C-alpha cells in the first residue's frame, strides 16, 4: 500500500518495516510516511500491530527479549536502525506517552517533569525551572499544580497524571510525540482536555497517536492510517478516509462490521 | 519552533553514534556479583570434597554405616550422627507438623472474621522464627529440659518403661528434648508455608462443599486439605530441611554422645552437633577430614530435602499465581 | 468424597466432630504461642536481673569476681555483622539486580539457582568452608573469617529480596525512562532501584538480623575472645551468640547469669528489628524469613 497525498513534508518514513516476537510476525512490511507537524492517527482492531509499530519508531520494541525488527525507519532522512545509530540519542528526539499514566512514584511533580533533563546531567536550576513551567503549560497542567510542585506525582488524578506524563515527555524537547492510546484509561472530561492540548501541540511537534476510538481519530487527527493484521491497509487525510475509504477492509472497519 | 531552553541534548540533531559505556559497566559489575555467587558455591563444594578426601578414601562407603566414632583409635563412622539427625528431625515433625498445620488452618480458615486477632497471632508465631538458635538452646538447657524430665520423661519411664522408646533413665538431655525444641523451631516455617498454600486454594472449592451442607471441619478436611495436599507435604519437608541443619539448639540439649538406640530418653548426637563440638579440637588430618565428610553428608541431606520440598510446592502452586 | 448426609443423628455426630476439631485447632494455636511467651519471659526474667550499665560495658571477669560484663561481645557482634554487611550487600544487591534486569541470560538462571542452593546450606558447613579457606590459610581465628562466614549467610537473602523487590517495579516505568532517552544503566540505578528501595532495605535488614543471631559458623572462625577489639581484624573476636553458648554450657553459675543477660540483649535486638520490619512492610517478606 502506498503512502498518502503529497503536499506535506515527511518527518518519519518507514520502508518495509517488519517486527515480531520470536518466530511470530506482528508487522509485515509497513511503508508509511508520517507528515511533519500534523497529528497522524494509527487505527485498527486489536492485534493489528499498531502499538508495535510506534514502539519501533522509538526503538522500544527491540528491548523485549526475543523481539525482532527489520527494515528501515527514516527520521529526517536518517535511518534510525543504522547499525551505528545510538538508540538513546534517538529516543531523546522522540517522546512517548503510554496507555496507563506512569509517573515515577518516588518523585515529586517537579522532578517527574524534569526527569529527562536532570537524569541526563542538566543541573542548572534556572533551566530546569523554565523547562518545568514551559512543559506543564504545554500539557495544560501548570495552573493546577503550580502551587504544589513538591507533591508526589502519584497524588494527582488519573487525567492529571497523564498530562504530567505528557509534560515529562515535552520537557526534553522532542520533535516527535508518540502516544499509545493515551486516553483509554481516562474519563471523558480528562480525555477532552488531552485531545485539546494535543491539537494545540501539533504546531511544534509531529504527533502519532494510536487509538481504537474512531471518534477520537476524527476529532483530533489530520491523517489516519488503518492497520489490519500487521499490514497498512490505507492511509489518507482523516476526513477522506472516513467518508470515502478506498479499501473494502477500511470500510468494513469503519462501519463496525468487525472489531 | 518555540523559544528553546537552549539545551543541546544531542551532539548533533542526528542519530548519534552508538555508545555503550555506561550500560556495559553496570552490566559487567552486577554480572560479576552473579558470577561471584556461582564461584562461591563451586568453591564450597570443591573444598568440602577436597578436605574430606582423606576420610572418603580411608573409609569409603562404610563411613555411612560405620557405628564407631572413636577419635582416639582413629576409627570414624557417621551412622550415629545420621541416626540422631533423622530421629530428632522426625520427632520434630511429629510434634511440630500438627501444631504448625493447626495454626495455618486457624489463620487461613478461622481467623477470617477477626483480622486484628489473626494478624497478631500470625505475628507471634512468626516471631518464633526470629529467636536465634542459641537462645532456644539456652532456654532448652535450663528450662525445658528439667521440665520435660520431671513431668514427661520420668512418668513415662516409670509407667511405660518396658517400651523400648522409654527404656533409658531420663536425664533430660536427650533425643526427646532435642526433638521438642526442634519442633518449636520449625512451627513458624510449617505454619507460614502451609498458610500460604491454604490461602491459595480457590474459594470455589470451599463453597461447593458448604453448599452440600458440610460443617466447617468437613469443608476443611474434604475440600481444602486434599487440594493442598502436595503443597502441605512440601511445607513439611521444608520444615524437615530446617530441622536437619539446626546446630546450636540441638547440641545444647541432646547430650552429645554418639549412640544408636531405640530409647528417646537416651543422650545422642547429630551431624551438625558433632561438627560444632569437635571441629576445633580435631588434632590430626584424618579427624578433620572425617568431620568435613560429616559436613558433606549434612549438606547433601539438606539439599535433597529442600529440592524435594520445592518440587512438591511448585507442583501444587504452579497453576495458581503464587510465590513462596 | 462422599456427600455428607443430612440425617438427624448423623448430623449431631458430625457437628460434634466439627467442634472437637475446632477445639484441637485452637489448642494448636495455644501450643504454638506458649513457647514464645515462655522463652521471652524466661529471658527477660533471668536476663533482666543482670542488666546494668556495667554489664553492658565491662569486660568479662574471672569466675567468682563480680563486676564483669559483656561489653566486648556486643562490640564484637557489631564489628562482625558490620564487616559481613560490607561484603554481602554489594554482592547480594548486585546479583539481585542482575537476576531482575537481565533475567533471560544463562548466567542469571544458573546463578539464581545456585543462590537458592546457597541459602539451604547448613550454617555449620559454611563455617567449615571459611575455616578451610581463611583460618587454615592465615593460621589464626579472626574477625575477618567470621565476617566472611556471616557474609556468605547474608548474600542469598539479600540477593533474593533484591530480585523480588525489583521485579515488582512495573515494566512501564522502565519504558517511560528509556523513552525519555535515559540510558539503561541510569534507568536501573535511578528509577528501578529507587522505586524498589524499600524492599531492598528490608532485605538487608532481614539479613542483618539473621547474621546477628548466628553462632555455629562463628565457632570455627571468630572463635570468641575475652577482650575488646584491639584493632586487629586478624585476631579472634567476641560475639554475643558465642558468649551465650560458651557460658551457657559452662559449669559456672555466674557465667550462666551472664549468658542470660547476653540473651536478653540479643533477643531484644532481634525482636525489635523483626517487629519494626513487620510494621513497615507487612507480610510480604515473612514468607522468605520463615523459609530460610
């Protein structure tokens, strides 16, 4: 399946990306161009490989024992799977937000946000303070926590914890933000807040969001990729994909004829 | 891009160059610790074999069945100690298992309604495990032994003395007292492991039996215990393993004379006790080698027992989400 | 498994059996708790009589001479356990980290198994081993050999509790750290160990408690002494459990009294430590303790 329409610059491109565990193949050759400064949704039924896909983009997938990856993934034209590439440096350019909020339990809100900086050697308090406020604002959390930055990260509600994790990811100034069903553990109000902030973030970041919620994709995403059984079935502007899908599988999924 | 905080996190905005330094150092350090454990155990085994080799060669397999332990005439045989270890351990199980199991059943089945009480009780039993062996020995020597001699052994000897097990004149420092002390010491082990096993029995088993109209005891006996059978067997053997290795408490109350006899009120000796008493006095190489061989036998016994116990417990609990 | 009958007479009998068995179970509980109460009671009664600042700080005096104490034994135990902790903690924590963070390696599997075997070693046999490799080699009983023997007892405990504490740390925390571009070694040190640190500390304290009460291996290594530590780690040294043993089996009355006093100090320490651990962490590690 080819990648979609032209007219945007490509931030991330995968060519023939295959991934699996042991003998079992999860992704079967994905060719996809992710547009820069846009929100791309990755959608599909359970087991289609969407989570594995984004975990390949920040080289997290290979850390599971037995995991295999093949193919090419170009970030700004450079292959992140080059044998000389440093996964740690690559991961600093890509942020990730997980399905269940996972703030570091032994750290305060402040230290959670700046963890990516302080644990990488940044000591200057002014820089850390600035990064903390900046990222918390970007995550729409600053006003709620600015007076209690020393409180434990775990003292926040679920939705706030997830925004904290977003702030933590933003603090290292990534170029790409990967989000793995970030709202699936949250209530509708919290979800709405996160969708709003994500929409605001795209002017500075390239965002890829895995979701099983079609309404969320249509609300938030500029482009949508539909995966099924490890293959990319269709990729298009969200509106066009939903209203006028080119592939039959896509149409069946959208109209709820399966998972 | 918004105003950057000015940090250059990557040397270039590129894919970096593979640096493994920190990861390799950490992995190397902790792996060496793991290697140290392996080396330690191998060295342990090797040294024990090397330093008992004189005895192994001199006596061969007859060491295990030799009944004479005579350092003066350089004749050594391990049977009296094997006998003592096994006898005291079995005694300990006979007494300690029912009690430990009873405590476990209480905590798992009967204390459900009164959490605080069960918790306190469980803590008290666990504290038994916190008392060091030498203090059990001290208490056994000065308190338990005289009491057992006066109130248990003497009457049993006087009235049932025709029975071989009560035939010796009761002295208080004998197999019997050692067995009782060991029993007390293994109660926490047996009860803690059994309790975990009983808690792992699914409630559906109990409910099925209750709905058939069973009394609580019937539920325990017919629905819970059979399910937990191999696990409890395993707990028993773990307790046995603990008893076999006990040194101080035993040596202070058992009399320390190598003897094989049917009488529980006779003084005796165990594998661990003879090493503790005689090792620093061993004045010539064969003597030391014989004692090291005793240590080897002791280790072999403890290892076999513990492996067996783990196997049994694993077999029972592998279908449940559970860790001992 | 026969179905219990609901017939009247049978039910009365079954009910009686239930009551009898319940009674026996309660009896078992009582029988289990009585020894603890008696032991602690006797130790407090006998040992309490000996308690005084003199007793805790003075050296032992010859038989019949009053004013003696167990000061050197308390000091000796502290030194031995301190030494053992210095040796056992790096090895035990290191091995535990390795088992937890690199579980797929063959070394992990082998070493973890051997660690379990080491835990089952009767402590007197460990004493033999250290006697052979240290005491024989240096031709002297010593604090060093005693410390090494206790360390060997502590390592499996520390390794196992470290491994368990770290395995509980959720994978997603490791992934969150790695996804931020924090290298693996920093993730392990600053995130994983930090999150699991209370379990780690608990394990170390449990090991210390165990080591403090050990006597058998010290008989063959530290050997005991009537003097304070003189600065030489290569000479014999006193220890509380050693003193309790040697004095307890001696024929002298005042040595018996001193043994009880020492027992009070030792039991007091152990119970305090175990109780505080229990209060801090609940039942989670009680199973490990009882198994050892």
